[in-house]
C-alpha cells in the first residue's frame, strides 16, 4: 500500500460521495427506507456499545451497589465518583496482590516482542516468496497457507508438551515464541511484497552493487512499512487476546498476562468484587483500544487485503 | 493489486546467479521456517506420535506412587475418543453452536456492511468504529462482562426484562449455548463487517453507473451488484468462522466460573484441555492428543464438505 494507492483510495471515496449526492431518482431512497436504515444502525450500535458502557458504570461500584443501585447509572453523585474509582482501584490492587500492572506489563511485553519478531520474519518470508525463485517454494507456500485453516488452539496442547520437554514451560518464551508465527502475517507480507516492491528497483540496487541484506533492510523494509504496521497490529491483538496458550504454559502468577490474571480472579470461589474486576478489565484493554483508535486505517488495509484476495 | 511475478530473465540452466538467488531466497525464508517448524510442524508430529501412548504407573501398587512410563497402546486412545459419549455430546453442542452462530454473525455483518455502504446514511465512520470496537476486547474479558450481564442479581438486562414480565435465566441448560452464541457474535460481527465493507468498497464505480443506466433501484443494486461481489469474502469468512467455532473454549471456560452446569467436557476443546491437565481420566498427552487429532479431522471434513456444497451450489 504505497502513498499513491492511498491517495487513489481517497479519491475513489470522494468520487463515491459525489455519486451519493446526484443519485438518479430511481436509486434515491424513500423516507421510510431511510428511517428503517437509521433505526437498524442505531440499534446495532447500542448492542455493541452497551456492554462497554455498563462495564464503565460497574467499575465504579461496590458489590452492594452493584446489586442495589440502578444498573444503568452510577450509584454515587458525579462529584463523589473520583473517590469511588479510587476505592475500587485499591480493591483491585488488593485482590491481585499488587500484581495488576505487572500483568498489564507482561501482556505488553508478550504482545510487543512477538508482534515485532513475527512481523519481521513474516515480511522476510513474504518478500522471499514474492521476489526470489528457489526450489521447494510452491510446497512451502502451500503448507503455510494450509496452516491458516488449522484450528490453532488444537496445537497448544502438543506445544505445551514440546516446551515442557525443552524446560521452557512457565517462562516468558513459552508465550512469546508460539505467538511469533502467523501464517496470516506471512500471507499479508507476501501480498504486499508482490504489489509494492518494484522489480526494477531491486535490479537497479543490485547493479549498483548493494548486497541482498542491505537491499532488504534499507529499501524493502521502508517500502513495506505500512504493511508492517498492519501485520504488527494483527499479531499484537492476537497475542493480547490469547487465553489458552498462557493458561497451558504458565503456572507462576508473576508471569500472567492481564487476561489470565483477571480470569484467575473470577474463578476464585470467594471472589465478589465485580466492580473492581470491571475496572481491571477496562484498564487491561486500554492499550489495545488506543492502538485501534490511532491506527484505524491500517486495520482496514489488512482486512481489505484479506477480502480482495479471498 | 495485481500479482506480478519476478521479471528476471529466464534462466534454464542453473547458472551461478540462479544458485545465488536460490540461496538468498532460502536465507530470507529461514527465520520464519524455523519458527514454523518449532510451533506448527514439530507439535503436529508430536501429537500424532503421542496419541499412540498412555502414561501408566509401574510398580507402585494400588495407590500409585510408582514411576510414570509411556506405554504404547496402539489405537486405544482413538478407540476411547470415538466411543466416548462425552466427546460426541461435546461435539454435538459445538456443531449446534456453529450452525446457529456462524450464519447469524455472517448475515448480521453483511446486513450492517450493506447498510453502511448504501447511499442512505451520510456519516458512517462512527457506526463503523462502534461495531468494530468489541473486537478490541479480548474474548476472556468479553466473556466476563457478559457473564455479569447474564447475572440476575446485577444485570440491568435481566432486571429490565423481568420488569417487562419476561423472566430469562441465561444459564438455564437449554439457553446457555445461546448465551455463548451471543458473546461470540458480539465480539466478531464488527470484524467481519469490516472485511465485507472492504470488499464492497472495492467494487468498481462503473458497475453502479451501468446499473443506473439500466434503471435499477437501490434494492436491485444491493442484490444484483453488491451481493455477488462480496460472495468470495463472505464464503471465506464463513469457512474461517466454522474452523474457529469448532475450537470453542474461552466462552464456556469463563462461563464455568459462574455456572457449575458446564462440565469439564462441555466442548471437545475443554475436554482436551482438562484431559491434558489431568482433570479427566484417562489423562495425559496421549488421550488429549487423540482428542485434538479427531477434532482436527472433523474440522477438515467439515471445511471440505462446506467447500464441496458451496461449489455445487454455485455451479447450479
């Protein structure tokens, strides 16, 4: 996805908008159609956002306020809200024995490292299959693509056995290494290397005497930068969301990612501070939400590649 | 996005340049391939190997205490899985879940994408973002939030419905699967909607022009121009969703914390996990691997059956 194609996409969008304005009468929607559409879209929006809204409200409540007060609004006046939040925050840290931010830090570490390593190796492999001819290429691509259809969680059990045999279970590497490999990342890397690394540029660099490693790390990576952001995002979220893998691999609470830590709290029989837990849930998804909001267009780029190629 | 291949001059004999190209290609492949071997191929190989073994204690007498050794048991683990009533009950639940959840989600995502892409509403970026937001919530956290929203004591939904005279127990044994369907649908509909939206926006503008000249109305454009153009994306999303739902684990695992009715073998994936963890007998890698392999075979057969039916339908 070069700058030129992005500019073109924007131009296409503008053209569509103009087309909307001067639709022929036959295609112009009637008032009833318009109303129904808006109603459906708004109802769907309420469905998707209500649980998040409720979690925000609940995160300010004590257990008795959760059962006793109006579920749709805060239990205390707005000016007392900071105190209620502080109280629940203290409860949260108490339940986690002050491990909460450590868990968030672990999640960040696992997601960043595996997404970074995974992105670079995916792009390298994608570039190799897009721009070089070598024996066994077709078979290798076929196997990796087949792995995209493999139910990933089924692998977790034998992965645990392997890492256990290597004495790597209950280490950070046990979560990071399996998350470094993404057949979807390889697929995106290949598609982007095919479409946005011109052969002429590679030829010219070779004639100038540049080595292959230098060509890749100084030129190709720069050309593939937008693609790499997309792959990074997908792998980051996949690692952040992974539950079964850390559940299998990790036994010491100090290594837990935030998802597993919160699950551990919920599964305690005596646990009752649901409001504090909701606060943990919200704080724990904040990094991902920020990535979503700031890097929206890279999401769409990745999904578009999947849609068009599929 | 055209896929153009390398335009290097044809080299029939294996010239030094070709050999160098081969070496460079493999060097760039190497890191990914090594990791892929470690994370995919070796575990698959190990799962197949270990599925022929069971751990047994030797010498320890009736109360155990002996050393655990792997004993070759042939196809015993597979016999256990395919004759296990629990396994098939779990598989039945998952298949029922798939049959309800996947079409529901894909149709909802398609409808929302078409409405957003229709020329009816002008400012759509807020809707688009709002629908996609649940995808940012990890499945476990989403499940925890919904489990609370299903809880009669604290949920404004349950209380609100009760006030209207509708009493629902989201954990009742014949409802709980639907409660899980809702969690997955909530999380992934927006994701699939964005895929469809991308496919819709890739439709060349000329097609709309042509439809317009032919005097088509909005409904006809949606059905005759848009729908055929997102078919490919929809079928792929459906296939990936089917493969995904077979592995159902997070939602029931979290719901188990609030609902003792959900057993250790509620879904095949939970059964594999709990077998590997030793909560179910026979326990250990062998039986757990056998469960995973049978699941993979069933998922593969389903995917193939789906692809076959899909081709037959599109031919006729």
